[in-house]
C-alpha cells in the first residue's frame, strides 16, 4: 500500500494538496478518515433504542408469490404487527455491524423468539446488524427485544384487519399514544412506502422508557392517508 502511494505521488497523480506534503504526513491524512469513521460503531456506545414494529401484511404483500413459502406469511398464523428490530441509535444516525463476524445465535434462542419475530432469517439479520451494537450477548439482547415489545400496547383496532383499511398516519399515531400513556408525538414515527403502512417506530431509553427522538420523528410518513393491507389467513 505504501509503495503504491509513493509511486502515485512521484507520478503526480495525487493532486497538488498531497504533492506539497511529506510522504508520511500525506499517508496519515489518507488513513485518518476511515479510522475515525470506524471508531463510531463500538458495541454499547449509542444514545437510545428504536423499537420497530412492522406491519407484517405489507411485507407479505411485497413478497408476492414467494409469500406462501415465507414463515412470516403463513396463513396458519396471521401476523399483524411484529417486531422488526430493536435498533441502537445515535442522536443522528446509527451504528451497524459492530462485531464481525457476529457471535453465533443458538437454535433454541432463535425458536424462542419466533412468536414476536416470526422469521429465523429476520432474527439472525437483526442480531448481526443491530444486536451486536447493543453491547449485550445474544440472549441478553433478545431478552431486551421481548421486554421492549411488552412495553408497547398495540391499539385494539389494529391487532387484526380482515380487509384493506385507509388510515391517516396521524390517526395511527394517536391510537398508539392513547394505548400507551407517556408516549408523545415526538417519541415515535410512522413509516410508509408510496401508499402503504410499513412500520411504527418508537424511541426508548436504555431502560425502555419512552423518549424524544427528533431525527426519527422528522422521517415520518408524509401521506395524508395510507393503506393497511389485511392479515393473511382470512377470518
């Protein structure tokens, strides 16, 4: 790497800014940015969590014909809101993939989480990308996921839908706030695609109390109304 750099410097390919610097100083500048960026994603070093509750029927509708082969879309277990993940966050941005390779998740732990995160693939993905940034082991992290889910009451009218429903994002937020005392407008957001509900995201401190999260709130759905596809499996 150093030989390659010096060769490019000698050939004048690095531009006047680098050409005016001694070789070692220029190399330090080249290496500093990646090193600094890498220092952010340290396990346990973050500000708060986002609990992401996915509207499973939207995911299954996107799967099309493949939905019938996806455990999350099984008609025998008609899922409505499910846990997408519990994500460590910075006040701006978020860490990801903090340990590589990620530690193994035992099969018994995976099976124990299928009632709230109904896909082995989802569970493993969330552990690798987000769970490794929590500073917890796999069992500690997924125990926290379950406790975070239990802290949030799903409004009764959204525990199951048997037909398409058009809902204003503000009305869905209001229903969640009514069902969860202490939850305020700046502590959550509703996420949508161009026409459908995708997720409800709720911000939590490390002790799982609700907290404000300006960046998450700013990214809320801008539709006046969004569709909520029905659960799979009929009545």
